[in-house]
C-alpha cells in the first residue's frame, strides 16, 4: 500500500517536469529546481497514477490525498481537490486569445522595426554560395545559372555549369559524398556525371521513397524539394519538401531516402541545422516560427523548443538557416543562433544538459535577416563572432566574450561592429555568406555580383587561396571590402575561362613563354577602380558636384523614334510616312512592292519587332502590335491591356530572329513612357504583361541606348540630364556610369558594337550634346573607358542616332550637312570616311572606287554631292509639288541594316537610298527607292490591307 501511495507524489512532481521537459527538449527546467517554496499551480482536474498490477496509468478521483511513507510510517503532505471546471470551449478560446495576443505583439514589434527603413532590399531567392574546396566556389545567380569561381594556379576563372533549359532555374548546389547535386526552382534535384568524353552533364536525380521510409509515401505526385542542408561531415543531406516534410538522403549509390515526416500539427519550413550538435539530430523551423528538434533515435522523435510561459519574450523565428558556435559559455556549451521574424538575434544554448533561450537583439535601427559563421582561428582569442546581414544590405559583426567559469562578471559585454557594405553596392538580403578562409568571407551582392570581406592584404579579385597570415600581425589588420565580378548571365563583365593555353585556362593557368616567341603570358589583373564605374544614382551627383537639372538640347531637333524597321532581313521592312500611314516594302515572287497596313489612327513610329510581329506607336502614344494570325493580319492594342501605358520610344535595334536565337520565358521589349519611365512589356509565349521599371533617381529617361546588345539582361539608357544609366532586368536595379563633368550626352539613341559573342569586349556609341561621336568602351584589362571621337571637321556635327554598325569595327553616322560618314577601325587606328549622298548617275563600280581614291588624300574622305536620279524623275518631283524642292540629302532618320552588307537611309525628299558593302570598308550607293510618301512620284506596285 505504501508503494502505491508513494507513486502519486512521484507522478505529480514528475509530470510537471516531464511536460516542461517535452516543451523545451530538456530535463526538468532549472528554475523549478533552484527556486524553493514555489507554489503548486493546479491547471486541470485530471490526474493519473501508475498501477503496477495492471502496468498502466489509471485516472484518480478527486479529492486525492498525497502521502509519503518512510519505513512503514505514512504521512499526509497534501491534497489535490477539484477546481471549478471550465468548459473545454472556453479553454480553447483562452488558448486562441493567447496566441492572437502574441501575434499582435509580434506584428507590432515588426512594425516598429520596419519603421526605421525607407526601403528594404528584395529577396534574391535563386542566389546561393557553396564552397567545394579551397580553390573552388560554386554560385547560383539570380538568373538561375550556375558558375564556378576556380583558382587555376594563376588567377580566378569563371567556369559555367548551367542546368539544361528543361530543368528550370538553379537555386542551390550540394556536395554530398563527392557527388554534385543541383536543386532547381521546379523542386527537382539533378546530379552531375561525366560522359564518355569526360564532359560533365546534369541528369535527373529523382526522389524515390522506398521501404526505408518512416512515413508512408504517396505515389500520386512526385516529391518536390524546397531547400536543403548538408551535414558538416558531408556524408548526409537533409531536405525540406514543398509539402512541409523532412527528407534525409542517407545514401546516393544506390539511392536511399528516409522520410521523417513533420512535427505533429505543423510543418517544416526550413532546416536550421543538420547534425552539428549531435549526429542524426536536425533542428527545423515551422511556418509559425517555432523551433523543433528531430532525433530518429529518441522517443518521441520530434521535440518542440518552447519559451517559458512566464517570459514576455515569446519570439517567432524566421524560417532560415542558423549558425552553431561551440564554447559560448565554457568548453562544454554549444549554441544555435537564429534570426527572429522581428529581425533580432536569438540564441538557443545547451549548457550542462540544460537548454536556455537568450535574446541578443539587434543593432539600433537595423533589421537582421541572415547569419554567417566566422571561421575560428587565433585572430581573437577572447571573443566569439558571427556576421549578420541587415535588411538594407549592411554587415554587422556580433562579438561575444569567451566566458569562463571564473569571474564572468568582470568580462567584457557583447558589442556590435558595423562593417557596412562595399562602395555603391549592398549585400543581398536574407542570404548567408560563405566563410572561405580565416579572415576571408564571401557575400552575394544585391546587384548580382559577389563581394569579399577580408583582412587587409589577404583577399580580393587577384588573391588566390592564401596561406595563414602571421598571428602577430592579425590584431593590427582591419577588414575591408573587395567586389568580385560576375558573368554576363547576371548582367556583369566576368568572362568565362578558355580551353586554350594561357592564364585563363579552365584547369591550369600558365605564365610560361609562348612556343616560338619571346613573349610571356600575363595574368589578366583588372584595375582596382573598375567597380567605381558603377555609381549609385542618388549619390553620383554629390560625387561630381553636378546639378541634376535637365539639359536643353542645342542645334538640330532630332526625332528619335524610328520611321524605319526591319521585319525580315533582306525581304521586308516597314516605313512610317509623314502622314502617319504604315507601309511595308515586301519582296514577293521576284517583285518588290509596297503594302499599306491601314489603321484608323495615324502612326508615329515603329518601335520594335519580335518573332514576326511589329510593334508600333500611334500619335497618341498607344502601343500597337501588327501580326499575322493564320492567313489574316490583325492589330492588337497593348496600351488597352491591364497596366498598359502610353509610350514615346523603344529600343533602337532588334535582335535578329534566326536558328541561333532561342526564345526565353523572360523575353520582353522595353519602352520609354511619356513620364520618362522605363516600361517592360513581356512578349514571350504571348503572355503579355506590363511592368513599370521606374527611372533612375532625380531624372527621367530620354531614350534607350541599347537593349541587351552589349550585355545580356542589361539596358543602357540616357537620362534627360545627359547621363548614362543602366538597368538590370534580373535585379531591377539602376546604376549610373561615371562621366566626366564636361561630357553631356544628347537625348538620341545609340548603338552597341560587340565584335564577337565569345568575348565581352565592346562599345556603346552615342552622340554628345555638341554633336560629336562618343564611345563608351569595355575590355577585360581596363574596364570601362570613355573615348571622344568628335567630328570629321569643325563645320559638321552629327544629327540623329549613330548606327547601324557592322563587323564590330565600323559605324555609320548622318552629318548635319546631309552626308553619310563612316567611322571605322583598320586594326591600327580609327579613321573617317565621307560617302556623301547618292551620286548623279549609277556609275560603274570601278569608276566609284577611282573617284573615292582621288579624294582619300584629303582627310580620308570622299564627298559626292549629286544624287542617283534621272531628269525625268526630277520633272516628276517638280510636277508633284511646285512649292517643295527636290532634296537628295540624307534625312536624320535612323537607318536600318537590311542585310549583313546593306544599309537603307531615308532622304529629305521622302525617297530611300540603298548602300551596299563591297569589301571590308568599301561601300557604294546602289539605288534609290521611290516610296508612296516621297515627293518624286515614280512608278511602283502597291496594295492595301486593313
């Protein structure tokens, strides 16, 4: 009997400890053991005792006396009496009210935290960094591409490892037991394998749940993965599925997956840590912000880490990866650092088998979004550190003293150290950095590039895996930032490695002399100031001391919108006449004819083409599509669509359709709105959609210089203040390019010139406010540089837009005198050549060459002042309009490259003139084309369609 009476006392005491232990994943909480005379709080009327006879728990009836027996002497020590019973519904309402109050408190704290921020950075969901070895770092960019930064012994090179197009966009990379796995945004894994020719390829790595699963798998749909973490030993990986379960990849060859399910009543939103504290123990965070611990060798397998009910600091955690630190409170302690939804640093510490929550807060005015561990070395023997990224793109270091059991009260307190961010760049929000070596940490930038926070002299673009710095010098060194370039897939300038011998070889770079010559390969070391070409738009004016008022153009007023547009190279192009009528010059059955496309509204210009459809702007600024549907032609009003806008201009040149051009889901055309903002109009797969890309701060856009001709995913525009800007369509960010104070660009469009798609070397050609030719050139060694070409002579300036360009070494310009000028590079220097306007008669080619050679002695120019037209044509011109004069000079309308060796210009009298290339820099006028809108009413075939 005494034994039976003793059990309830043990039961009551144990039940309190057990419930608390289950809630905090620990033994009996320390405050219950250390506090004496703590009153017993009865919260229920249901109590149980354990009967040995039945080996089960039996509910007792209240009141129930609690007795203690020693050597047969039993004494009553207390009694459990029934309390006023509350309906279960009322209890549930109280619990719900408690949860709602906590939610309100959290939302209020979040609102207060966000109040200090003018603008939070967006989340870059596809960006990740993975260290493979001391010489290899793999990156997934915002474009969904995969590239590797590899040290080939001489320099860092970029190696592409993109997934196949059908796989989607890559979002993370895992290295498990020397096996490369890539996760795409579709939720599926891919494994890298070597083909017979030793070339790596990505193959499907499907999740196959078999008999080893602890939770029965459903075969109705394939398992899609959301994120993953690899254990510290690299032997196992854990994944969070889109349905909220925890998966473990135990073996790769053959595959063995284990489905651990999810915590009771909730899900797995993120994996905070995988087997760092104890092998097989995984910490996860639910969507509600609760921390759970999973240990497949314990019962129950899932344990919830709760906050004490008496604590006012009940905090919801952000679903993100945490950081483990050993020895934060003595050698036997271990801590898991996490980020709360309110942007504070939170610690879950295990010391002497007891768990404890500690809230460290955040720097004043800053919201924390991710944690990066710091490689522990002898740099500072007195502190622990973690690096934290803020919502505005800065890096803070949180330093904690290494506490000992002796004189803890005399040790220094925690401090926040602000490392800020690289100049004119912000660190990507919510993405953990990558500890590379002691004193070197990589961070992704919000603009798509990478950055390195390193000790002075220890890192940077030109520093490979370095040996450890003398520990005596480390205390005197300070951290500094270096910006590392990204490849063109992210809109930047890092070129891919090559298979040829040299410093940029993909495997092993060389410096030795080239066979047969005395020359030596040199590593490509970029100027340290290259990154300074990219300025933050709102601060560049302060750097230059330049007023942001809009400049007024002087001289000729140019119509930037295009009246000519190529539809099919060599076969058809469109002309917008002065009266707003739309004509197509079409080659059909060995006959050239004019086809009028009737529309009730007059057109202003042709602003783009895509996949056989022409985009036009009418006089009111509405964007219209002219396209063929089966055997019929139709008009589509894009401005009438949702969020549609009125436009003033579009891209100057179109990408040529052909077998080498692949349609992408991101394909879009860009336009300038009437209010001077950049507009994106998605056209791929006919999923039309408008997006307002805004404009650079403190200015409006005048015209588009180039759309993805010089750099993929990059648009160059000129502002109404005469400044050059670029827009990255992946990140949605604006950058201003450095410009000297005296250089002001005109508001007309420009031309991109890129000699080879295999090299990023190229230029933008624009005109300055005073009518001179300006080049903005990029090469791997010098970065961006400005080159002012000026004009052929003082009496002429350039009207209209530069272009088109050919072969990457020559570009046409229209002079204010109505002549055509060619600027070309003959492998030695840039030269001018004047082709005038069409000649009097169609002379033989030999005679034109002879005439040009006679005039090349004078400034390398040849000027022809007459036109290709007969006396009969002149009479037709006079008869058509006696008050208008015949003018064969070239009009400042943007010409079109109708073929690889043919350019078409518009003349002042409305006719068109054709110029054809004979050799590299030899061009001749070949014919004039009478149009329905020209003054000279020659004969032509015409038809009208609506």
